[in-house]
C-alpha cells in the first residue's frame, strides 16, 4: 500500500505562490492531473494532494494518463498506485506510431505527439466532468521554451501559467511554473516517488534544441546563480498572458511580430507550449 507523500516545503511554497499569483485553483474546482508517471507529474500530484487538505478553498483531484503504446513505456503500475492513494484514475491509449505515419509533415514528432496527447487529456476531462487540467511544467521548461521560440522561432512566447482551451470549456493550469526541475528531481529521489521510466520515441530537431537550451541555461546559471530568479521576473509578463491557440503579446513585442509579418517569409516556427 502507498500513501500520499509530503512534498518538500520549498516545492509546496513555489506552487502556492504560482497558484495565488495566477488564480490557478478556485473553490469547487475539479482538477485532472496529466500524469505520465515521471518525476514532474508525480510531484505535481502530491503537491496538489497536500494542498487539498490545507487550502482555504475546496477542490477535487483526479489523474489521467495517455499511453502512446511505445516500446519501453509501461504505465500499468499507475492503476494500483492511484487506487492506493484514493485518487480517481482515467486512461486513454493510442498508437503514436500508427497516428504519426505520414501525418505530421512540417512539425516535429514531439509537437505532433504533444498535440495528440493534449487532445486525449481534454477528452478525458470532459468525459469525467473535470473543468481544469493541471500540467507539470516547471520554470526550467518555461525558460527553455522561451529561448527555443526566441532563437529558432522568432517569437516572444513561453508557457502561460493558465489558459483556456480553444473550445472555451477547460482551463489548463501549470502550478509548478515557479518550481525548479531540481526540486522535482530531489523529491522523486528522496520521497521516494515510484517514477515510471519514460522513453522519447524520437531524437528530432525539437528535442536537440531543447537539450541545447538546457546546456546553455546550465552554463549560465553556473556563472550567475541568480539566473532563474532574474528569468522568473523577465518571463512574468508571458506567464500572465492567458491564451487559447495564440499568446497575446505586450505592445512592443506585438510591434516586432507585426513587422516580421510584413517581412519576407522565412522558415521560423513557433515551438509549441507543450
């Protein structure tokens, strides 16, 4: 039998700050956690379970897993684990290999998979009456995505802390946007959390670019330990922009985008906010 594990105070504090600042959780919310079984999503689940017992508002927590049926990824242990925690659990499966065959020209496989997975999560949320989907992206993810869009896509875009889906019936929240990846790594190791190994089925350009951004940020943080404190302030306007399919930009940034729209076409692409 498993029991909910108390997260480190620093991780809970980071999540609580984001929840307060961006109004992520409201009284009566039914929140579905997108659960891969990795360190980040398991950390988010336990943070929300911890806050559920202590928050001044009442909310429910469920979990959902999307299985792309790729070799090396086995989410089946999640069924017993979630049952032992008393967390409602929902799952959908699809064949990524079959779905992607000849169907994602102009996009990376990572972006294609992300969109399919998000669509499946939306479907499970609607089917089971959840109005909010919680994703486990942290500050490192936000910074990497921002740099990828700036360097390779010509966009001032990051991952908003909250947005409404295109159909307007679901809110998507990221309670860990102020948490660091090293915090979820430490929690997973010392919790310990029953992390399920993931496997990326491709090493495409998007994946390589993200690894380059990770290495760049790691090197810069070694030289400037306050780097992510500064980046948190820098990225705040983008985190606050609630979006559907596109992200509204500050006036100056929008002027740059408008200028680019009038310029000759190039190959710049926006990195999706996964």
